[in-house]
């Protein structure tokens, strides 16, 4: 039996805004994603940073750890999560926050119905992704540490420039976002806070 995507939900039961956290992963792996893996746990502080009145925070656990081109399993899982958001909370705007592979997932789902903003942290961007569609009405933030050796800061800057998005470079930061964690938490909190429905 194949695994199913899973949502860990916290916060408001009747939200005005929903934040969907998208963790990282691997280029290729059909191993089942684990609930307490490093990638999943990395998203927990961002959930705490954006928690507040009227905000629900959902953390998505993918079926598989890998992106798995051309199947792109986590993109399908994110679309499932967005459909769940629309079913459970009709009309509530969704803000996507993704790290690494999760940032790539967020960019690939940026134009899905209900998405109100996209925050991609150290996103994994490959050249074909430069042609992804974006909606000028949906705020888009890409942030990257300038010492990241896992994903490419220049690719994030190039994507942002090509799509009219905001780009933030975090000096001295690597891929794990731990050296300047307060900066990352603040970036996410401020981005989401500006989009929270009153």
C-alpha cells in the first residue's frame, strides 16, 4: 500500500489565514517521509514564529522524501494540501512557506487557487524553474544565505529578478538556516504577518 500525504495542524480552528509549511527533501527518493526527520523539524520554528490569533499552521508531510522528476511527488502532495485547505476552510487565503526542496514546491504551486503569498527559503531552483508562472498579485519572497553550498543563492536572485519578487540575501548563512535563525524567523513572521487577514 502506497503512503499518503499527511498534515500536522496547529493554531486557529476557524482561521482567517492558513500557513502551509513545506519541508525540504532529496532530489530522488521513494522512501517514506518521516514525521520527525530533520527536514520536518526544521519547519517547526517557522510555525511558532507565525502563530497568532486567526492563524492556522499546517505542516505537510510528503508521501516520499524525494522530488522524483518527472513525477514531482511533493508538488502533487502540496496540491492535495491546498485542496484540503479549500475543503475545510473555504475562502481562507493560504501562505506557502518552504525550505530547500519545499521552496521549489512552493514556487511550483504559487499560482494554485487560494495561494495568497509564497516565501521560499534557500529554495532549490533548477534552470527550467525560471519559466514558472507567477501571479503579480501574489507576494513572493525568496531568501538565501550567501554561503549556501547545497542550493544556489544566485539562482534565487535570478528567479526573483525575473519575476518581480523580493530577494533577501543573508550574509554568512549556509543551507540549514541555523546560524542566523532569528533573522530567518523574523523574515517569515513579517512576510506572513503582512498577509494575515484582519
